[in-house]
């Protein structure tokens, strides 16, 4: 298992319910161990196993939920 952490800007969130929806949606992806969304700064942080999922799947889930994101503004950090 290779756990990674990524953060990205989310667009289109207007309330706490939006942030909760994104957070829950990301948490349901196989391989995601933790997802946090901060409405005030419009950012999502995700810990995931890169052998089980990838950034494209995470981006697709955000889009499917009806929100946008700043393309490829992921900040990747290896979690040790």
C-alpha cells in the first residue's frame, strides 16, 4: 500500500451541506481512507491508497457530485 495525500481547490460550493456532500462522496471511493473539505477556503484534502484509486477517479467523483475543481492543482505528499 502506498498512501498519498492530495489537496485541491473545489468550486461551486455555497454552503456547509455542499462541503459535507463532497466529503461524503469522496469518502465512499474505495481506497480513500480520509477526506476533509473546508468550505471557507474551498479546499478538499484526501488520503488515499494509490494502488486502489487515483486522482482521475477522485476528480470524476467531484464532477459527478456537481462541483468543479481547479484542474491539476493537486498538491501530493507522500504519507509515511
